[in-house]
C-alpha cells in the first residue's frame, strides 16, 4: 500500500487544503485516513451544508424549543451527510485526485484507504444520517431520501458539464428546503424561493473554490465554472451574490418576516460584496480564504432571519 500522504503522481504545484496538524494530529494514527476522508480536519464544508438548513428552520418560525431541537439535529446530520458526500466524491474521483495537487494526498488517492474500507465507512455515516432523518416529520423523510440522488450524482457533473458548481448548489443548498419542511411541515413559495437563494449562494462560493484547481483541471479535462468564466468570474460572482440577496429578501417577504429582517440583510450583503471586490483568481490560498468566509455570511443570514421574528 502506498504510504499515507504520498501521492502516486507528482503534483503540479504544492497548494493543498489538507490539514494534518492541530487536534487531528493528537488522535490515533489509524483514525487519520478516515478523518481526512470525511474532511473533519476542514469543518467548513459541514458549516456550509448546515447553514441553509438553519435558514430554513428559522424562516418557518417554529416555537423556540422546536427550533433548538431541529438546529441540533441538523448540526449533527450535516456533519454526517457532508462526510458521506465526501466519501462518495472521493470514490468517484480517486483517479482524478491523484493528478491534482490540492487533492493528491486524499486517503483514497494516496492509497491510505482502500475502496472497500471507504464503502464500509460510508455505510456507517448513512446509518447515522438515517437515525437523524427519522427524528423529523414524514415530509422530511421524503425530501431527505430524494437528496441522496443529488449526493450520488454531484461528483459526476464535472465530467459532463461546465456547471458542476450549479449541481453542487442543488446538493449543498438542499438543507434550506429540508429545514423549512422539517419546521413548517409544508411546501410553499417561501420554501422554493429560499432553495433558489441557497443554490445561487453555493454556485458563487464554489466557483471561488474551483479556482484553486483551475490550471490542473484544464490539463486533465475537468470542467468547472471557474474555467468557464476565467477572468470574467468577478461579474459572474457579483450576479450570483446579488441574486442570492434578492431571493433571500423575497423569501422573507413571502414568509411574512418582520421589518427588522431587511436592514439586517445588509450585513451578509456587505460580506458578499467584499468577496467580489477581494477576489484574485490567481491566488489559490486567497480563494480558499474567501470560500471559508462564507461561514460568517451564512451565520449573518441566519441572524437576519431571526431578527425578522420581531
């Protein structure tokens, strides 16, 4: 077996987002490949899956106790399902990952884990996700099960379309309609509009993320909106983020949020505008920082929705 973190091909550059220091380094070494496969060293993905769910829960305005219960369930479920999505992604992409500097050290690409081990780990994660889903209402069961199709198909998108980031938006943004359905027990216009906002937000920040791999992707033929728009990414990003704020405002109006929602929405709007201004597509580390800054964007959107309760 190839040694852990020793990719089978020479990376084209040294940029990587894998983290093997800090709390991860203090755990038993046998756990490390599984933790890295689940991206637990980089919790930003779990945050970005959880936050649209938080928006949905708060937009439905359940009572406080139910809101807290659902937020806790969605927090645990987001970690489990984001981890499961990473396993599926890495199973599909392990041959591609070996040829991309940022991903060459991933456990399946480097040979630290075998596909069978990853599949067993995936089964455990899906079982945990099922336990969480069963704590929700029946409408959420239907939506949650249907989301598995998105999780399975998302890694294939980069092979057939220039818009895999849009597919990612449908997948990661699914927490918004699921959270709303879990709290409200119904599907309505606010549900659909909030989902659109989450998709557009994800499309924007995942385009930033994809610029880390733009040169490697071009060499191996992987498609992305980063490659599609290239130097025109800034106006595309501005359009995505402006539409996100517009859809959030419309969802709040449709759901009958109070007047404080709209001025509070100016804060996430300003944070998104800052990303557009600061974007440098030729700085992979800078793109990663801007991508991670979306945790604060998502939290401020949640605060804005909460402000609309009053």
